[in-house]
C-alpha cells in the first residue's frame, strides 16, 4: 500500500479549497468570473511552481509558467497566444532545462552580511553523478549506481551486495533495470527517478516490498499486482522521483 505523504495532504487541502472557490464563484462572490478550467489550471500551475523552489525541479518551471499564462490570458491580462503554442514552448523549454541542469537543485538563501540575503538555486550533494548514456546491455556492481539515457535505450543488470540507492534518468528513451541479483543495504534502498518523454521498467524480486512515491505530471507509474503476501521484515525498495510525459512500470520477477 502506498504510504500517505505530504503530497497527498497538499492535494487534499487544495481540492477542498477548490470546491469552496467553485461555490463562491457561482454565487457571485468574486468581481471576476472564473471558469472551472481556469481555477484547475491555476492550482496545478501553483503546485508545480512551489515544487520548483521547494524541491529544486528547475525543469518544471516552464510548465508552471505555461499553466499560469493560460489563466491570465483567459482573463485578458496578457496578450492572446494559442494554447498549442504555449504548450509547445513550455515542453521544449522544460526539456532544454532538463539537459542544462541534470542535477537536482534547491532554493536557498545566501547571506552576505550587513543584512543582505540573496536567494538562489544550489546543487544537492554529489549523489547525482554524471555517466555517459549507453545503448547496450551492461552489468553494474556499484552499490549506488547511476544510469542515464537520452535518445536511446539501455538495459542494466545490477549486481550489488549492499545496494543503498540508484539514480535513473531517462529522457526521450527507454530503460530496463533489473534488481533480481541485488542485496539491499540494511534491508532497504531508494531508487531516484527522473523520466521525461520516456519509459522506465524496473524488475524487482517478488518477495520485496515496493513503496512507490513518484510524482507524475502528464505521466503515470504502475506497480504490478502482488500475488503472494509479503513476509514480515521483507526488503523494502522505495521509488521516488518525477515522471513528465512518460511512464514507469514496476514488475515482480
């Protein structure tokens, strides 16, 4: 079962607020009449924009601005630009930023004395290391492997005696990662995903417990149905990250 997290709480509150706004809008509480679609786009845009600064998802900034631009356009606040043009520019810009800033960055305040503080993006720790993309089957014995693929495909067979984490980045490509020959460090490990316009397939032992906490934007994550019940103390693999215009499938083997 997927654990409850902050994202679920956020969306629960937002949906309740959205329902209240719809009622207030219908009874004429606002001076400007908002369409339901505008309210939904504004909520999604603000959520993505918050993630840009809180979670360092710089590549999602154009998507957030695109949603908000459409809302403002519908209210005649900004010049008219077709939705198709806005979507195209947002997608291309998002992919471009993903190439330029492959590392996850977070917004931090830097203090320079005399009460001067300047905000800026800083890179996370060196856990997101750079590897060259590959289009062939490979074997990895690293306990913290990184696999990147862009405009191609890769199959990686992991052989780790104490896997701590795995960092997977897939853009305009396909990726297959096999965990069936892996031992987890202290019976637990985390997989970090970054999937844009691609597909990732994870193959994990059937006796593992998989905790899926992936955030999807115009994408989806599917965990295969479990047939056998989990045993107490089963190894736990937590899968986190982001999927935009792509898909992630988790299979039991």
